[in-house]
């Protein structure tokens, strides 16, 4: 019930008040979405500014730890940073001149909505309906303007955000790779460089968790097993994690790595198939879906020779090209070695006398 100055009581059904509140909520929604659009653009600009400062530092750190693969990272960061320095002043001026000032207008309209809602609660439904039309029009107009202005800026920011995401993804792979290599139980060979390390589970007969390591020369799977060192009353009181190399092969001995389902349910993993002469069974590994894609991508990167070229460039050394036809003879009996020499293989065994032949 509403009481006016003349003492006459007029009944306003609850549905009138609810209809007004619904209209006010719609206006609030328009204003909130406009504010969100402004905040989103501001956040993107800040993210790009932050990335241009942080990405070079992260790359320097991971290079300092010995990661020399993915040579495209330096160029990608340099190009992205240079272009941002060129266009960011114009983008920021557009934002701070044409978009950010609209925030104050939106806040003022939000305050007006709150005032009308409070008045409706006290019985001022008629006054609320008298004002809501113009308020709705203002809210729609400012929302349309915000959408138009932010869309233009977002079109310019999209390219930079895409580049940042791609660089960040590869840097995370490099950072995680060096972290996992720091735990490895095996040493790297001369001229060997880390390329990729992914945690996974071997799904062969004796399943166990571990890490798949890829260098420019070898594939290694190192399994992890918890070993009990001490028991008291049948309860393990002292344990340690033991790492054991379960598979070690020259990278060239791998014929194919394919992504597929692993196990009885829809787990994603990779299948590693070795060249027939190695007489090794195809081995499945359970890894995450995106990690399976990364493994197949990096295997092609290594086997195609691009990893070696990147590593040589980053380290500032000359690429050692393997000759198409490599004639190897045993230093003991002089017999030629006739089997395939795999990429990453550092020694072979003479087929006749069994002498170990070191490959140069």
C-alpha cells in the first residue's frame, strides 16, 4: 500500500513492483556487461605489458639451465616485443581517451538504478516507471558504445595475446623439461642436449609411473618405484623413491610415435613403435591428452634434425651433419659395419668380432 500526501491510499499490485525491478535488473545487466568489457580490455593490455617484461627473463633463465632447443623462442619474443612497442601507444591512447572515461558514466547510471530500486521499495513505483525509460535508453546507448570501442581495441590485441599464449606454452614445456631432467638418474652424453621430458606411466607388463625423456640423441624412460628401507611391526617406517632406467634407445631407433587410447577406458596416451631390427615390442604410455600431442610434435622436431640445428645455433656451435652414407669399419678386425646406424647412436658392436666401435 502506498500513502500519498492527500491521504488517499492507492493499491499497487506486487506484480507492478516486480515488473519494475525486473526492468531495473535488465538495465543493471547492461551496465555490468559494459564495465566487464572495459575491465577485460584493461586486463589484456596489462597482461601484454607484463609479458613483454617477463618472457625474455624466463627464456634467459631456462637457457641458463642448459635448455638449448626451440630456437624460435628468441625470435618470437623479439618480434612480439618490438611490434608491441610500436603499436601500444596508439592502442593505449584510444583506450584511455575513448573507453576508460565511460566507467564514470556507467557508475553514475548504476547509482541511479539503486536509487529507483530503493524508491520502489518504499512505494514510489509510479516515479520509478516514469524514470526507467530514459535510464534504459542511456544504458543501452553506453553499452553499445563500449562494445563498439572495445571491439576495435580487441581486434588489435588478439594477435599479441595469441603470440603470448604460444610462447608461454613452449616456455612452460622447457621449464618443466629442465626440472624433470634435474631429477634424472642418468647423465647426459657429450653433445647431448635435453629437448623434452613428460611424466607418464608405462602400460607394459610391469606398469609403473615415471618420466619419458627425449634428448637430441636418445629416448629414455625412467621408472619410479617406492622402496621400503625399514619396517617396524610390519609397518614401513623408512622409504625412498628409487629411479631406474627401464628403456634406453637411440632416438633413431624409434620408428613412430602415435597418439591413441591407452587402457580399457578412454585414457589418452602414446604408442612408441621401435624399428623391427631392434626386436622390441610396441610400448604404450599413459599421458595427458595435450601431452600426447606435445610428444608427437617433438619427436618429429628431433628426428627431422631441426632440434640439432636449433641447439647448435643457441649454443653457438657448428652443426654436425651426419653423412648420407656412413662407412664404419671395426678398428680390430677391419670388417665393415653393415647394419643401420641410428640417429643418436654413439657406438656399435662389430658383427664379426664383437669389438665396440665408437662412432665419430
